């Protein structure tokens, strides 16, 4: 029940008692004992998995998560290419509104769910990174004069010299050489179909790091992170 009233992207929160600029049903009447009321502090009345959030005062950005400290010490941030990002950011760094990935106007494009499966695309305008854009999550904009731009998705602090390299979230960016499971089983090459037949191939899951090797990867967004078929 703290007093944070700003989202991870710096947007000011809208009061829960207000219905403008965003109409909604998250009211104290509908969600009693959730800490809602005549204030704009971040809350989580509907068990949003990402934690506390709020509607914003920006008409272009309906809602977003808030930077509420986590007891584990982990912050909600996305390193590297931010391919794991599945949040609701829908405004670019310069404030442009994102175009839905399912639309072809004003920007025609090939970044569709059919062409880039398992990339979080769909009937929405949330920032994503289907094509490994080096600067991170991005979107096409609704401004005919500006085709696309990156988004203000929080980046994790760079690792210190003393820290180990690590991969949070789905670990889709992992390209290391670990080839053994947590239980000590040897990994099977992704190009092989024995002893386990499977469809997780480089052809079916492009840009997922699969190939003529047996290193752990996560082509299909397995929630537990990087994995492999075993030789057992």
C-alpha cells in the first residue's frame, strides 16, 4: 500500500476514481480490499502477474507496471535484445503511439505473427522485438512521417566486473555452450531426431540459436528458461 504513482516508463498514474483519459472497471466497488480509492498510487487489484500497475494520464498509454521494489532484490527489467518483453508499453521513446502489429497502415511491414512466431506479436500495439533489433523492443508508429522507433522498456543495470553473466526471464537470448541439464543429462543435438523426435528445428524456430550443436536454448518460450532434449 505504498505511494509510488509513476510507471516504469515514467508516466504519471491516473486516479482510480477517475474514468478519463481511460475508462475502466478497476474501481473500489468492483475490487474491494485492493487498496483502490481517491488516489493514483500503484496497486494490483486484478492479480496482474507483472505486479503493481496503474492506468496512466497519457491518452496513448493505457496502463503499465510500476517500479515497486521486489523483496527478492530483482527488478523488472529486460537485458540484451529484450526479446522476452511481454509488457504493455505502447508508446515510443519520443512519445509516438505504436501501430498494431496486425495492421498495415500507415506502415506496411512483414513483422507479423505468421512470419515471426513466438515473438509476442498479435492484435495489439505493444512494443516487441521480433527481429533482434540491437537497440531492444520497438514498434511501428501511427505517424506516417515516422516509420518505427524503439520504446522506453526498462533495461537492467550492466553487470559489474565481479558479477557473472546471467540471463533472466525466458533466457531466449542465451547463446552459451551449456549442454547438460540440471539433472546431469547430456543434451541431444537440435539437428537430430533420435532418441527424441521433435519439431524444434532451426527451420521452424528461426533466430532462436538452434543448429548443428547441443547447447541449451529456449526456442518456444518455455517458462522455466533454456532447455534441451536429452540423449537419454
